[in-house]
């Protein structure tokens, strides 16, 4: 590991690049309950300017047969860091990919972006 650090490589970049979202069994399939997650360090790049955008991503869902494995979610979200994507596209893509993976009973993704150009966008999907 020390050798990787000296050469400028970091294991985290490779881990992010090769990660995939993972589902785990829901331990309480007979009950409706809400899983609420907040991811306060989301970043992506503006597709027009290339400047970074920052947001808190909030995911609320009622699981059915599976739940999302948290480390895989963390790595998945980090894949957006250098991706040029609009606020709306990022929010809807996150929702679509989580729904495809989990088939939840209900899900909502909120992307609460920081102010940019005197406008504070909050996207609900």
C-alpha cells in the first residue's frame, strides 16, 4: 500500500471505477418501513461549463425484497464526481438505477444542490 502512495496511485480511484450497486436481502419483508439516507458530499460537473456542482442527495424508500448495500452506494455516488451531467439528469438517473436494482415498494430521490448563479435548485424524483 505504501508503494501505491509513493507512485501517485490510490486504491480508491480504482475501487470507485470498478464498483457496482449491490442489493442485500431485506430483513423485514413483511413490514413497510422507510429507509432514509443523506449523502452530503455529492459532486458532479456542469455539462455546459464543466464547473463542479455540489449537492446533498436524499434517498427515501420502502424496500420490498432487497435493500441497497451502503458501501456500494457510496462508491456509486462517487462515480458522478467527474461526470458532466445536469442536476435533473443526475437525480433521475440515480432514481432509475436504484429502482432497477431494488424494485422497491416506493422510492424518492431529492438532490438539494448548493446555490449557483443566485439560484438554488432542488430536484425531486
